[in-house]
């Protein structure tokens, strides 16, 4: 065993460069040439050198750590987005610190306090329903941050995401175009969730424009669970007059509706069309495969990381970026039967 740990001088000697070059390559990799970065990486790998994060933070006042606070890890969209974000940040020499809020703004605020106290360089937050305490914290600490999953070009802080209301409006317009006039909705819980509430607003707007109702007993808000979605679908199936189409706030809720419709001996889309939102991987493998709105999750979270990395390095960056939500037509939707 070695009596002395490997230091930056040994790395510089092995790479044949100065210690200043090693320091720049570690603390500001974007400021050095790709050739130098490869040389430094090779020397680090050969010697087994581990940079002293604490020392680097003291010298640069940066920890090269980005914090992300998401509502839950029990959501395939969040898991996929975080994976894409971490992959990008790792390539840039940044560490990702992750926390969950459970859709509770007060918990989100406390998690942000914890992350700021631990020296994160920037924050990625889901949506824009934050407490006033969190907004003050971000302002007083001059903390770079970006809201993901929403597109708010009228706000003075960064946002990257889709226009959820417009996407839900287009999804509902598609069903109306197929000839559906009896359309129900199984939505995600809208409290403290501006993405969910925007999707509800889009559905209501599309129906109102065509003079179509959304009766109270055809509208349900449920948690992000298959069981809850199935219970909502069960209630819809028990109505004297059933809807001919159901718009769901996300794909998981749509899966629950599909299962419950099948359990009642009905056919999708023959008896009821089902529309999802998000386009999870399973949606194209189901039978019937799910018609849904596709959101480029990887792009949203990667762009959020890019925004913060550029902002922290003093590079120009676009404040707001809208990603396209696209309709993916599969087997779960069709025109209503003439008897309906």
C-alpha cells in the first residue's frame, strides 16, 4: 500500500503539463482543449487520482454540484428525465444531488434550503408552483435555477418544457374530430401541480369551444396510481350514460382506464376510446397500444442542465425554451360507434 496519496503535482508530472493546466481541466473543463482534457483524464485514470472536492470548492467557490427537486421517483417520466440529466452533467464534470417533495411546496422549500446550505451551484425545479419562501431564498442567494416541465415565456426566470394546456387542447380536439361528443377526463391531482391543472384547462377549453359539456360525474382527479385510475374508470362505467372517450392526465392513468374497461367486458376503442399523455415506453407495447401526447423528456432535462452549466460558466443562454408535444395516434382511439 502507498504511504502517500496521489496529488495534483504527480498528475501534472505524469501528463507532462503544469499544475495550473490540471486545475483548469478539473475546475473549468470547458476552458481547455479536448486534447488536454484527454491527456489529463488519462493521467488521472493511470494514477488513481481523486480530486479533493472540498479544496476545489474553497478555491473556486463552486462545488460543481447541481441540485434537482422532483415530486416523486415513483414516476417513469421523472426517472427517465433524471437519468438524462445526470448523464449530461457527468460529461460536464458536475455531480447531481437529488431530492423529492411529494408534491408539497413546503417540503420543496425545505429541500431547497438543505441543498443551498450544502453549496449547490444551481437548482432544477419541477413546475412553477413554489412557496414565497423559496422564491425569496433563490433571490437572496442569487441562486441560478430553471423550472422544467413548463413553458412560461412571460416570467423573468428560466423555463423549459411544453405548453401543457395547448397539448391537452390538441389531444381533445383530435377526439372531437373523430366524432366524439361524450368525453370524460381522469386527471392527475391538480393541487400544487401546475402541469396537471394546465392539462385540465386545455381539455375544458377544447370542449367549451365546441359547446360540449364536461359533467362533474365525468371528471375525476386521482393520484398517480393504477388502482386509483381503475376506480375512476369503474365509476364512469357505472353511469347510466357512459362517455365514448376518456382523456387521461398521463399514461399511467390511461393504463388503469384500459384495464378497467376490459374488466367490464367493453372494447377499446370500439366502445370507449382512451387518450394518454406523456408517451411512456409501455404505451406502444400495450394491446391496444395507447394513443397519447409525446413529450421529449430527455430533451427537457438535458436542456435544463445545459442552461445551468452555461449560466454558471458565463456563456449566453436562452431564458425560455418550448419543446413540442406531439400527438401519437395508435390503437386506443377510433370514431364512436353509430349506436353510441
